[in-house]
């Protein structure tokens, strides 16, 4: 019998049969895992709490062909505040969706795992705007995936631009000066305050970003740039982002 012990975060689940649940769990040493939690939806189940989205727990699994079967769990943090607030829930779900797209099955990723934990902690217990927490995660994830944007020079002419605003080109992955953008005409407007914020985020440990606050102008520009840049690089639109956009239009 192949017994596996690991910690993990529940990224998503699908209910089936009368009381079972299929989980997608992110483990730092095993990557993305498909896990069957039998009977976890019964009120008396010992596995119920550890089968909720966002839950961070120690798990014991039995490996069975393509999936794992959960046998034991001990919850470390449920991040309950995220599920108890619609705005935090929307951003938190988007963060989990991004994580699921970024991590591979059976491939360790300790760096992303602990970045996810720090982000969920800020989102659940911190006082930073949920949108700002999410933009920090997005930019750190972009860097981690190997798509760190060029922010110190124009990607076309190579000059250090002095004008304001500049333009961010998603396809090329960095800034373009106004002169060169006249030729491409497909850049997102980006001001120097936003560039400075992005550089700071990229260069600072995520554990030190809990007090960072964005102006509304910076927040708006990052909102337009980062999600589209990630969607382009991941080659997939993240559905949870649509709900975030819906909330913004209806609050």
C-alpha cells in the first residue's frame, strides 16, 4: 500500500455521488493532485473541514492508480474570512484558479506553494485591499513563470523613456515609449507611478508587502495589464476574473 503524507491547499472540488468529493489539492512536494474524499460531505465526516476550498491541512493519502484517496487530515488554516466575504472570495478564487493553471501534476513547487500561503493569509487576515493583494500575487507569479516584464527601457528602441504616460505591450512583455507605440498601437497606458510600484513588488520579498497600498489610479492600470498579461502567457482566460469584473460594475 502506497501511503503518502503531505501538506496541501484545496484549489477546487467537485461533488459527486451522495456524499463524495473529488478535490484538486496543491502540495509543495507533489504539485497538483487529484484526491478522492469519500463520504466527506456527511456532517459527521472527519474529512469535511479539510475538503473545503482554501483549506490548508496536513493530509494522509493512499495512492490508487491516477488518483489519491484521502484517509486522514488535520486542518492548519481554513482561511475562513475569505469564504465569509464576497469580495475576498472573488479575488481568492481567482488566485486559486491562477495557481491551478501554473502548477503541474506530480511536480514539486515549494516557492509557489509558500507564496500562495502568504497571499491567502494577507487576503484573509490583512487590511490591504483585496485587489492589491491579488495584483502582488499576479506580478510575482508572472516573474516566477519566467515572464518578468521589461520595465526600464523601451522594448523597441531600447531607450530609457522620460515621457509620461508610457505603454505596456502584452505580447512583447514590457514597456514601449510613445514614439514607438505609434507604430504598434496596441499597448496599455501605464504611468510612472505604476511602473515604480511594479518594480518595487518584483524586487521585494512577498512577506514584506503586507503594508503596501496602491492609489486608485495605479490599481486601475494594474487591473487592466496584469490579468491580460497572465491570460496571454497561460493561453487561457480565468473565469473567476469575470466575476470580479461583474462585482466592480454592480457595487
